[in-house]
C-alpha cells in the first residue's frame, strides 16, 4: 500500500512538472515573437521541435523502461526535461531554442508511458482507472502553475527567468529516487524471461497486436493534433484576437484548466459505468462540437464561461492512460503504451506550425475551430478498438511468454 501511495505522489509531481515545463514555451511565445520578430509559422516551429522529441522518446524511453525498469526510465525522463528546459534561459536565438526544446521534449515524452505502465502494474484493476486519472489530472495543475508563474515572472523578469524555473522539476526526480521502488510485476517478469529481453518493438506489431497499435496511435495522434493545435496558440489567440492583457489571459487559462482538472475524475466515473472505450468515444465527439463554438465567441464573459466546458473534453489522456497499457503484456507494456501515445504526440508535432501557417491566412480563431475535426476523428477511431483490452491485471498477473516466441492475443480478442 505504501508503494501505491508513493507512486501516486511521485506521478503527480513528475507529471505536473511535465505540464509546467511543456507549457512554458507556449506562454512565452508572444514575448519571443516580439523580441525576435518571428512569424507565426516560425514561432510554431519552436513548439514543433519539442513535439518531435516527444515522438522519438516513445521508441527509446519505452524500450528502456521495459528492458531496465520503470523506475530508472522515469528518473531519466524527469532529469532530462528539467535540465534542458532550464537551459532555454541561456538561448541566444530561435535555433538554440529549437535544439533545447527537442531534447527537453525527448525527456517529457517518457513520463506519460512510464507512469501509466507503473500504475497499471501496482494498482488493482478496480482502482486503476481512478488512480491513473488522478495522477494525470496533475497536467492541468501544472498548466495552471505555469500560467501563475507567467503572470508573475513574465512582466517583471521576462521569458528567460520563466524557463529557468523548469529546474524545479528535479524535485520529482528526487522523490522517485528516495521513495519509489521498482515495479514488482516487472521484476517478476524479468526473472521469468531467461533468454529474451524486454522492449522488442517487433512484438507490438506482431499478429494480434498490430491493429491495436496502429489504431491506438491514430487515436492519440488525432486527439493530440487538436489539443496541441489549440493549446499552443490559445494564449496568443486570447491576447491578439480577443485583446486580453497577459495577466487576464493567465486568469482565463487558470479557469479553463480548472475544467480540465474536473474532467479527469468525471470521465473515470463515466468509464466505470459505460466502459472506457465508450466514454472516450463520447467525450471526443462532444468536444469536437464545443471547440468551434468556443472559437467563434466574441464576448469575454462567454469565452470565460465556455472555456472550462471545452476543457472537460481535454482530459481524455487519463482514460487513455488506463486503456493503452492493457493492450500489451508486461515485457512490452511500457514500449507499447508509450509508442501509441508519444508517436501520437509526434504526429501532433506539426500542428503548431500548420496552425501558425493557416492562421496567417484565415486567423487564429478559424484555425482553432478546425481542430474539432481531430477530436471527431479520434472518437470514430476509438470504436475500432476492443471494449475490453486483452491484458487486464486479472489476465496478466503471472502470465509470461516464451523467449523464443512472439506474444499473441487470445483468440477471443483478436
């Protein structure tokens, strides 16, 4: 029980700082645009560089977590994104920001897959969706902290001081190092596999897994294209097209993320009643309608009111975190879950750039409205995945595979 609770605390800290570090660039973009006279497309590439790093991390960090353990993979991810986010404070031009953001994104991308896999192996099935949703609800908390920091730091100290605050994420690494032991499920699996090593990417494309891997990656990619397209440009949109001052923009983002925070436990409750796949499909469909309405609003009061409602639909990552790890057995679980989610984030890498280009022609409001299409696609794709993932804890406790053979999904779920 102590391991479960320490893991929850560590996950909250690490994923919260993950969000804080990731959002720093988004919040600093208006100042970077002004200081370096960037176009919207050039500014979008700064965010794209980080997203490419996130996508590549799926292959490396997922493999590392399956082969060497969940704990060292989580530690490495947090240390990398903390140090290289802070290093952006020393950048002299946009090319240096892009390079540092790429490396920081590589670290950031490792946290989601490792944390969700870790919880899947430590928490019992009836509490897992709630535990993962609770930990991943640290994302809007981290975003809100970033908005508060931006409101305090940007006007007086500038964007360099904001990035320097990213080093605080090392607190999460310290907590993992001192209080979180390795997953006992992973240890048992390592002991059983005498010849093969974990993290073989061929396994997640083996017969019976290939379809799940491809569809789950497209689900994540479609949703995250929309999410990052909106959230990269939302601060700039609120300031440039809706005339909000930086401090007021931060307030709007705080209230919006309060809605996202509430969405995690709400969706977990809904999933417990109707099933995870149905809950995800329904929430994707609803938010696809709300986004265009939000983008076309002109009244600041209505924008403030509808923001939290729209953000309820941004919290699907909690359910994806409970669902994706159960598509794979222990020895490729970290790689499989990380691949689907982070390659999805890699697909989303060009969303900030594309929306920046599009906004130059049709405006940011219209570009944000089009992001609803991504959520609609994610909802439809979700229906192609199984209602009951093949590797729930009841099935995979004690399950192992011969080192000489590829794992296959039981015939009932192929």
